[in-house]
C-alpha cells in the first residue's frame, strides 16, 4: 500500500487508513491532514501505531495488509534516529546521495554549512560525533528542499545537551526551508517545544489532537507549557507527573 504522489493543497492527506498485522488492527481508519509548513508531532504508547503510520506515509509498508489512501507531495524526505550515513562515502557524498552534478554538490555544501559542518565535507562518517552525524543526516534530508519531512525520533539517541542544540537548529532550518513535518517522538517535552500540533495515537486511532499556541523560541519556562504537558501526559495515561519526559517508551 504505497503512498500516492499527487499535487496537494496541503502537505499530507491520509484518508481512512487501516493497517493490520495478522488478526491485529494497528491503524483503525486514520484520517489526517497536515497543512503546508505545519509541524505535527505524533506520540503514543508502545504498539499504538505511530511507527506504522509513519511507514505508511513514507510508502515503506507494501507487505502489510491494509486499505485507505495516503496522498503525499512530490518531494518527501526522511530522517531517522540513527544517521544512516554510508561509512564508505565522505560526508558531502552522503548528503548529496542520489544527486549528480556541480549544482547538487553546491547545494550539499550549503546544507552542511547551515547545520554547522562547513569544512567537514571530506570527513568520513566515523570521524564525526553522534550529534555531528545527525546534523549531516538533517542536511541530507533538506538538500532536496522537501515539501514534507518525516522524522522518526531523530534526536532520541543524543544526550540531553546535544538534543537541546538540535531543537534550536531544527527550528532555524524549518523557518528557512519551510517544509511540513511529521515527527514521531516519545518525548512529550520535545513535542510541545517543537510542534504546532501534537497528536496522541492510542489503539490505532487519534485520542487527542492538541494545537500548541506558544511563541517562537519557546521554552519549558513558559507559563502555559505545563498545561500542554499535563494534557498530553493525561492522554497517555500518565497523571500528575512533573518530571521531564525523555524516551520513556520504545516504538
């Protein structure tokens, strides 16, 4: 059930999406629309269907039983929890993988400069730190100017300080490039800090669609932040929790 590429007025439209594994329905008639330039975070308990939804949108679930329709724009990029840089290619060659010519390499150098890796074009992936590898992966995902960016816990393996820096970098890059984003994360705080909307998925359906109204440059110190956080935790079945949430579940 591959995603269909079509010219859309929105960045993504999912209609009556169902996916099953054997006798188990993982997605139960999902409907979703993401506007152009909108940032949507998807959270849920383990086994709730969030990764299945992301794979369906990415067109990576051909062998799964299901129905419904997924309409995506022509330019879609993916970024994963691990950088997936090819170890036998230098950093610039990884960033422009699948593209040829001087113009592509120029775009690749510009993308590396945007993520703070100017001068590292000829480095090998193993010469980069974990955070630098994710920066390179982010550059690769944006070099083709995607209309839709799909992100599967891209900061989950990073330490807390590096994750905070990557949040700021991502916000800056999104303002420049303007793609819509669908982010899968287990970190409620990350979802509130980054997204325009947060969707909670439970047993294959959305149990909450929460719009986040916080200013640009938002921080956890904003007085409304705890209100959003508690709403999301309650939807996940976690009540009266006051500690930061960082990767409490596995997909």
